[in-house]
């Protein structure tokens, strides 16, 4: 989920023209267009009334004439969800709160006046009360800008390249008594 309003409005169709810190979620090469320093914070109530909140903080900094580094933290909370069981389908025995967090560390470089490239390392954490998963992924992107007024733009992005995540925890175990069997 892209947390930035301006680039989300394009629905991913802006891979060749997304610029600045917002590019960290679309095409990471676009952060090469950061002039000096960018700082963005957003809070979104996603699907209003569902108690799903998205908070995002991002920072990018030009470190040389051709290089930019960036960092962002994405957090998604889903509110309190009632714990239900087969015997208590209406709940009433407590709640749990799922969480999702991504930490992004990115680097982008200007290779020429028309070629830009970038890499993003993601650290991913997902959890509910008794199951969690952690993982890493890499994004890579290239933008090519040309034409008399830089009006022709191409972008290529590879996203979420990494090992398969798997969940671990007590929530994956099941304990039951088989009728007719002694314990």
C-alpha cells in the first residue's frame, strides 16, 4: 500500500515520472530527484470505519551531486479485533491487535542527464497476538527521461524480491482431544 496521496492517485501508472521521496514506494529511482532534503509524514484512516490506520514517515537527503539516500517507516494498525472460537463465535474473551511494519532504506543515483537508478532494502515485520513473521526484500528501479523538454519518460521497477516469509508462533498449533482415545 502506497501511503503517499499524490503518487497513490496515479495507481502505479507513474513509474517513469514519480519524483522525490514518494518514489520510494513506486520506483525508487525517482528519489534521485530530491534537491536537498525531504521530510514527509502521513496518517490515513484506510477504509473509513474499519479502524485501519496507516502511518508513514519518510526522510531523504542529497549526499552528493549525484546521490541521494532515503529512509521511511510504514506502520499499519488494524484496531482491536474480538477473539472468537468455535464455542464462542460472538467473542467476549478478549481482543488482539494485528500490526504490520516496513522499514525502508534506499539509495538512488543520477548516472547521466537522462538515466536514474535506485535500490531499496525493506525490513518487514507482521504480527498478531500469537503469530509473527519477519523478512527482508529488495526493490530496484530505473527511470529514463528524454525528449526536447524531458517529456518522454520510461520507468522499470522490480519490487519485493526476497525470500519467502513464513509465520511462526503458538497460533499455528492446535490442541484437541480425540474422542475414544486416552490422553
